[in-house]
């Protein structure tokens, strides 16, 4: 079996270096975790890009919540994405819902046009969708969409385990082609069940910060996760 993908949230270059040294495969770059992760500055992206060699996925989100707010904010976000592209960003994280809990296709298409074929993750807005299967079909075939970041439930991985295992079994069906990246209250205790169900993508933030979000990523904690993911038995 291939090695599991391990993605770690980084707020700055110190986090990024610790995550890379501990064995992370990829970073999600955000700022302001009090708002559940917003878009970092071009300067922060540039500093992190200069500090590490692993892939970086940059959050595209300017305010708390899962709506695109209004046309003006969307315009600002598109301009921000253009600036990040000019800085060298080539992977992203995004996702918006409308008032009915469906994918906000206007907002999503606007950003997908700006990032112009770059690979991207649809983030945990999925866990607030009115219908997960319908959302997947709405987004099917969008350029660059290769990953869904999900806990399986708005209440976190512990509540979402049955959904995650079911969706893993549907891999390759229409709308289920993108990889699942499990995150949102993910614990080491969840790893054996998820690996046995065929899940191969894992995402953590606070779990590798023993001192909380005010403290940096701990390289030893990242190594512990890396070892646990690599040693868990996956389906053949």
C-alpha cells in the first residue's frame, strides 16, 4: 500500500519547518485559527515557501463561516488569490455553501477560474452541507478538485467515523473520485479504524501543538503521528 498522506496546519515558517522535519507530506497554510483558519498574507506564504520543500495548500477564506458573504468580499478574495498565485502558490483550499446548504457555485467557480487549474481541496464546509452526496455531484468535474477535507460530521471525526468508512468504500463512483482527507477532531485512536477502512489522507492542527494554538507545531508530536499512520494496517 502507498504511504498515507499526512497534512499539517502551519501558521508560519517555524510551524512549517517543524512539520516537515517530523514527516509531514504537505502543509495547509492559514492564519487566525480563532476564526477556524483564514487566508494568510503573501508575505507569510513567501516565508514558508522559502523555508520548506514540501507542498503547500493555501486557504482561501476571509471571514469565519462557510458562506462567501457578499460580492465585494468575493472580489477581494479573488484579488487575494491572484496575489498568492503571483507569489508562487499553486495549491489551495476553499469551499462555500449557500443559504440552503448547497455548494455556492458562483463563489466556487469565481475562485476556480482565478487559480486556473491548480489543485485544490474542498474544506470542511462539506460537513455542514445539507446533502453530502448532492454536494459532490454539484462539484464533480471542477478543474483541480482532488481532495475533500472532512470529519464525516459537523461534530468531528468521532461522530463521523461511519460516514467516512462508507464514503471510502464508494471511491471512484461519480462524485467520489477526489481523495478523502480526514480532519476535524482527529485522534490517534481513530487511525486504525480509518486505515482499515481504506482511508489514506490525514489532517491535523491542534493535535501536534501540545501547548495549544499559541504555541508552535511540535516536531516530536508530528513524528508520533507519522509513525502511527505508517504502522497502521490498511486494506489491501
